[in-house]
């Protein structure tokens, strides 16, 4: 731990030749920062921060979640709406100087009713509906990191693929509910020029969801769940849940509805969401706007 001395005035430094110990005696004892961080029973993702520091008159806490530091109390709290690992820091300040301490906590799961950051943008802290951006390049695929573009949809696809661009992706804050509404139809994707999966039962293009083979109908409308991970990932969970297009599965081009898919978030704002599904062979990117 690094200790910083406060001196009463410049003259104290200048020519007195005082040793640090003598300065301590004049200014007061140095703080010795320490604290405990313990989960609060019955409260989701909330921790009790208890300073055990000595010779301290002010406490400055940093939850390690990017929100910065704040002046608080010797006994304080920290709240983490999203799962992840966080390093909590304390600056203990006293008459004799400043000392710091830190420790890490691991939050196992999102608060299902929390609403900050990415979750607030996704849900509007209520219910918010997103759709694929009705422009060219809403769907893109390329090598890892999307260093070039192998394919992206042209602007004409907005009309040519109406059953892709009419899909609605709906997020509700309370309960972390994710609902997909495909308006009753589905765009059957292709792989190497053939319908995918190859036994889906119909040609590439728009079809009523009930026209495809029964084992694939979970890609249709449904109610699922979602979680925000570290404010940088979105996971949708529930058989058949997906964002963007169904064939971009969790580990590659999928041949059937999956239990969950996790996406990397490239950027987000109140009016835009860009996510990627990264694989060792390449990257899919999807651009959304709110309805």
C-alpha cells in the first residue's frame, strides 16, 4: 500500500530536515486502509462495505464498475446489476495522509430487475422493441474481427427479404424477459446456395413459420430470457432464441434451435445497437434500431 503525506505548509518541507516519523508526529498518524465486502442477505447483488481502517476521517469508494469514485461513509454499500468480477477500492483519508486498499468480488448473476447501462438501453427500463436497421449493411459477415466484408445485405433486401426486416426483438427489464416476434413468417437462410438446414422442407425465401419442418419452428415467435454480461455481452436463452438471423448459432452455423446464444456488443445507444457473433473462422455483425 502506498502512503501519501499531507504537509501543513511548504515551510515544513523546506529546510527543516524532519524525518517522516517526525512529520507523522506533527500531522497525525497515517491512515491504515482496510475493509470488508460481504453480500447483504436478502438483497440481490448488494454488498456491505465496512471500513476497518484506522486514523481515517473520510472514505472514498470505487465499486470497480466504471462509475468512478465517490465520497461515502465508513459503512457503505455497493450494488452490481450485472454479473462479473469487480475490484472494489477504498481511499482512506486522514489528517496524516492517504492510504488505499482493494479487494475483488465476483457477482454470479445479473439482477433480474436491475436497470442500468446496456440493460437500460435495451429495455428503456420498461419494454423496448428493436428491429434490424432497414438499410444496406444491417447484416454483415466477414473474417474474424470483420477486417473485410464477404457479404452484406444490399438496400434492396429490405423489400426482398420482408420476413427478415419485419422481425421484432423485444426486451423487458422486469424479469429480464426477451420476446421474439417474427410476424408469423420466416426467411429460410441459405448455406452454399442451398436452404439451411438442408431438411428444413422449403426453398430459400419467405415462408409462413408453419410451413417449415416442425423441429425448426422454435425459431419462430417465442418468449425467452436474456442477460447482460459485463455490459459488453448479451445472452438470449430459451430453445430457439436468437438475435439477427437464426443460423448464426453459439459456436458456428447451427443446424437446429439452440438453448442459448451469447453475442458481443460492439456499440449501443438509445437509438442504435450493434452486435457481433465471433467465431474462429469469421464474424457475423447485426445492426438494430428501436421501433
